[in-house]
C-alpha cells in the first residue's frame, strides 16, 4: 500500500501486460522518432547547401534535430550517409523516368516525348536539393560516378523506347546515339533553367519541342 499526499492509504493497481507493451512501444517510438528517410532528408539539405566536402556530421545531426551518436548508429559515417542519399535519389528518378518510358511506348511521337521528358523536370521542381546534389554540387566528388551511371542507364532505356518509336528507320547503334542526344538536350536545358531560376515548366516545353522536332527531322516524316 502507498500513501498519497493527503496521508490516506491507497492501493497500487497492477499494470496489465497489454499496458506494459503499450508503454514500451511508446518509449521506443519516442527514442526513435526519426525514420531513416527523415535523417536522409536532413543530410540531403546539408549536402545540397554546402557540398560533400564541407558537410559535417554535426551539421546533419543539428538539421535533423538529433545527436551525432544517434546519426552514426543509425546511418554510419558521412561517406555512408552520402552514398545512401545518392542511392535513394537515383532510385526515385529512375523509377519516375522508366515508368514514363514504359507508358510512352504506345503513344504517338509528340505525346511520347512529352511524357518521357516530364519526370526529369518534375524531379528538378519537386526535389531541387537532390537535383543539385546529383547534377551540380561537387561535380568532381563522389556524386559524379552516380550521375554518370544514371545517365548511362537512362540512355540505354531511352534507346529501347526509340527502337520501338522509330521502328526501322535507324540501326540499334544509331538509336543509342539519338538517345544520348535527347538526354543531353533535356539535361542541359534543365540545368540552365535550374541555375538561372527560370520556370522549369517552360524549360520542359522547350526541351520537349526541340527533341520532337529533331526526331521528326531524323525520321523525315510528319506523320509520327
């Protein structure tokens, strides 16, 4: 028996097993209130703002509202965190692009081009920090190899789409070259608009129109 503040004896009620589990779960949730994605989002903001070399674990922890030991325990070293950020963002962009390529196979050329270009500019619009890290921040740093591999995969997938869209007009090797040219147009137009704070929607239209006109000229037909 216990006494309350008035001196009256009270009987301590037992805590049920379900209540104990609930309390333990709540305690764990409080201790780990950040998901890995929350921590990676914080890291992305730091890497985008100052670059890989200048970024500090303490800066990332502060941005996430956690501690350095927690960050190390959850995600590892700065290099490991940077790699995970890059892998996540590359995966997101590839999923957007390759889904669009798959849906574009049954469309006429103009619609196929617009659908295929749109995810790249949407990525720049909705995930500017990721776009900056992948294509602008630290061009000679660790992100460069990720960007190069990503570009190669995009070209390979787009070449497959062009092989269907352009049918017998080009050999497979030419489809690969044409895909590289299309990717180059979208990338450079997107980067220029991003760097100069121009409207990315307008930039998308410019890139789409240019690519569509180039493919029509190569095909020699206006009936695509």
